[in-house]
């Protein structure tokens, strides 16, 4: 599933974007109009975990995938805007096509034997 750092980044960007939209358009109205503050607590927690994972994936993808610094900044800033990661996904997919998929590693038994 996550054969390249860019694929990991794309997957986490989409998951983080969906969690952000759920937080903004489902959990927040339920908190203020439905009187259910716990929805925001748990949705916000999940979104925070996904955002930190996304930032880590971005940091781990910059050098192996040779992402330009300005583009990396755009990817980060897009995560702060609703629907932002969906807009940059096409460019990330192009970087993913250029990134070589590493060969599967061999176990010690296969090497020795």
C-alpha cells in the first residue's frame, strides 16, 4: 500500500483532509446546534493525530522523493485549508509516478541459501 514515501504522503493527506472536513462540517455543527460537545473532542483528537502523521510523512518524503522546498511548503499549507490536499493530489501523483518503487528485500535464508 505504501510502497513509496509519496504514496504514504498522499494517503495521509487525503485521510487528514477528510478528517478536517468531518470536523468542520459535521462535528462543529453538532457541537453548537446539537449540544453534543464530545463529538468535537473525539473528532478533533483523531484529526490531530492524522495531522501529525501527515507532517511526519511530509518530512520523510522531502529528501528521498526530491520534492522542491516551495512545493513542500505548498503541500503543508494546503493541509491547513479545507479541500486543499484534494487540489494538490494530482501533482503528488505525478511525483509518485517518477519515484522508483524499491525492490522487495530478501530474507537472510534466501541470501544464504
